[in-house]
């Protein structure tokens, strides 16, 4: 079996006395989009740097596609794209020249490289300013160029450190779209860190929440929501034309339903499985009509805040 | 490493810094040569015409010092200005983390930048020497003999090593210090102490170890001179000065300032062959190369395992 694309084993990093990352175990499989969340100073960037061999772990190993990032950094860097938090370009070179330098460092043959550069500039929507000096780019344009820079080497895996920080909502959603499409079309594995929870929730298959260097929760957003906020339960939110004591009683008698709360025409139902069909039947049978039934999903925000309240 | 080399070389040639330095050096070189040529023309009747072409470089006029003096003065400045910000400016612009997340060894970044700087300096020095020779040829109307051309070639190499040392020192400081202003000040401090204050230190050291007065024995004076010279030779400026003088002035038979009469008795007067001049300055060349290697070694050690964080 192929090794996971990203694997860390008891990864630890100390900065003179303070522990920035604390025995972190992380696995990311091929093609996943993994969201890395955590407050400022939680150790997200440090973890990414260790995975790239840009800093050495104090303890533990960081592996990318089976290669130890500390011992074989070149093998890792050949297949990995990295968008740093504050991406910098040579301001006096054009966008195209900046990318050309990267393809040369990756030893991509010139002919192949120019096609590739045009292609990625097109993807990020910078074709028109390709020959303009980067010094005259706006912040958002530089971020987009950063995405092009990551893609131009045809990576198997990309690390995006806050790819949408400081970008307007329209630009941010464009960047999220690139991320999703590169993951879906090219099968690129993505690890992204961000503070914008609803964005992460929208595009990530799985998230990990890291606090003070420790991974406190990890998994798909819905599961985390159920486990963390809902106490492992499903919740339904139902609006009916008319609620009655009978209706509530018959809902309560549905197997799997744990509790029903009623306020006016809104009912909220908790249970340990999905009971939407049974609930609507009960509503009809009691001479009422369902106006709205929604399985309540938890926003990442709720999950995230829950951890901080507990801290 | 090639990609780094070509990119940096192109940067040097496009930069104002290169153009300005080149203009200043050209101006200094041309005026020094002009006055030297006038002096030579004035006394050409009294002096032998052998090796007269080389005197273009070593003769000082009434108002201006000689070309090699200018070079020994400006050489450090060229090296430092070319080197002081190569690493730390990339670090602060955030391009370093982008470059180092590409598959290349970290030492290739330093090597590529050093070689590019050295090439730019070589091109600069070679064209200045050509310009000086051209002007001198017109003014004194004597073409250089093949022996003289060879000596000029050796002079070029020594100059390159000399400026190369300061380039290496500049690069070392650009690795050691985060801020470019700190690294340039540190490099200039070293330059000033090695160029100006070293003779003071040498004098103190010599007086301390082997004090002399008017009544001292010849041996004591020699010892005093020996210590003085050894301390002076810590400075690349001394190494450069002695080496170029010996190479450009075939009549120079010894590096010592004080020669005993009984030593002169055995000497056959007349110019040395190039090989013999080289033998005389060989230790100087080795010392210059060693100094460059020390700069490199320290840069490598510092840079190789350092954390590269985009801040
Ligand atoms: N060079 C350093 N020296 C000492 N401590 C450091 C250094 N770099 C980072 N740290 C510490 O390591 C911890 C983790 O930092 P890191 O940059 O990984 O956080 P982060 O999760 O990326 O935060 P943010 O969301 O602000 O980007 C922080 O507490 C920080 O103070
Ligand atoms: Mg960070």
C-alpha cells in the first residue's frame, strides 16, 4: 500500500523552552483537502515548515509520500508546492519571469515551462498582466500569483498557509474555487491553514483543530459537529402549520427520538439517528403540515468555539 | 545552481548599483592612468623603457595616487556592496522561502550568488583593465611586451581574489544579520579596521614583542619588522598590495622593507622572471583563498540548518 501523502509521527518542535508543536500525529491521504485550524501561534506554520524541511523537528518525524522531510528534503520539495503566509516575489521582475525562475529551479525544460506558465496564469486569471512587474501588483494579485507559483511545478501535494488572508470576498472565493478544482481535476492533495472557518468548512474534506501545538479534534466537519456540539446526536429543526400535544407525543414515540422541544410552531428534535421521514409522517397523521424540515448541521464556528470555551 | 547564477547575474547587470560603481571606478581608473601616463612621459628619458607599460598601474602622479592604490581602496567597497544583502534581502522580501521550497540544495543558493557576483566583478575589472591599457597605450605609445601582458593577467586574478574575499565577507554578513543595514555596517567596520587601523595594531604588537630604539642591533630591528609584517598580513589589503606590487614590478626582489647590506651583496641586480615573482607572492594568494574559504565555511554552517520562515 502506498504511504499516506502526509504523515507525521510524534512531531515536536521546541523554541528555546516553549513547545510550538507537541507530538502531533497527522495523516492525510491522497486527494484529500485537509483544513488546519487553530488560533494564532498554535503551531500551524511551524508544522508546515517541518513538513517541508525548512526547519528541523526537535523530536518525531515528518514524512511526505514516505520521504523524511528532514533527511530527504529535495525529494519532498520536488513534489510539493508551498504558498507561504507572506509570499514574496522579485518586485522588479514580471509575473512570468518570476514563474520562469521557479520552473528553472525545478529543472523543467524551457519549452514545456512556457506552456505551463501560460496555463497557470490563465487558471489564476493573471494572463493579462503576465508581463507586468510584480511590484505593481495588488496584494490579491500577488496571492493569486502565489497560487500560480505553487501550481507551475505540477505538485502532488500543496501546503497553503492562509491562502485567502487579506483578500476580498470575491477574490477569496475564486481562490477557494481554484483549490477545489485542482484537487478534483488533478488529484492534488491539499493541506491548508486558515482562520476563516466558513471557507474551510465549504471546501475541506477533513479538518484538524490544533491548540498550543496539540491536535484537539480531527475529522470531517459533520462528524465533529455531531460529536462535539451535539453530543453525538442528530438534531432536526421542524416548522409545522399547527403544533399540538398529540403531535409531540407521537414524535416522541418514534424509535430513536430522544427529546422534543417545542416553541410556538417550531419543534426541535434530538435523536441518535436520522428520523426525518418518520417525523413527517407523524406530522401528516396528526393533521398538520410540515413547512420546513432541516437536519441541523453544525457550523465549524460552533465546533471551534466550543474548544475555546473548554480551554 | 545554474538557474540561481543566471538570475543573479542578470540582476547585477540590470541594477543601478552595478552601473554606479562601474562609473565611479572607471572615473578613478582613468584619472589615475592619465596622471600616471603623464608622469611616465615626463621621465621616460631617464628611466629604462623595460616594463614601462606596467608602470601605468603602479605610478602615482603628483595629484592622484596610482591605479593599484585605487583598486586596493575601492575593491573592498565593490565586494561589500555586491554582497552585503544577497541573502537577508531575500529573506525580508519573503522570496527566500519560495526559493528554498524548490528542489535545490541550500548551498547552491550561496554558491550561485557568489559566482554571479564574482563574474560581475570579473567583467568589471577586466573591462577597466582594458580601458586603462587602451588609454595608456595611446598616451605613452609603447605596446606591452608579452611578459607584461602575462603579468597584467596575474594582476587581474589577484584583484579578483581580493575583491572576491570582500564579496564572500559581504555574503557571510548577509547570512549572519537579518537586517541589511547591520550587515553593511559590520562589513564596513571590518574593512576600515583591516585597511586603516591594522598598521596601528601591527606597530603596537611589534613594539611590545620586540621593542627597538636607535641603538638596537640589526637583528632586533629585523625581528621588529618581521612581527610588524606578519600582523599586517592578516589584512587582505596588505596581501593585495604586496602581491600586486611584486607582480607588476619585476624589479622588486623581496617583500621585506628592511634588507641587510650583506644580503644585498649576493643578489644579482635585474628584474625577476614572472615565475620567480609568483613564487614570492604565492603565500599571499594562498592566504587570500583561505580567507575566502573561511567566509564560505561559516556561511554554510549558519545557513544550512537555519529555519526559513516567511514573516
Ligand atoms: N523563530 C521562533 N522563535 C521562537 N518561537 C517561535 C519562533 N517561530 C514561532 N515561534 C513560536 O511558535 C509558536 C507557533 O508559531 P506558528 O507560526 O507555527 O503559529 P501559527 O499557528 O502559524 O499562527 P498564525 O495563525 O498566527 O500564523 C508560537 O507560539 C510562536 O511564538
Ligand atoms: Mg501561521
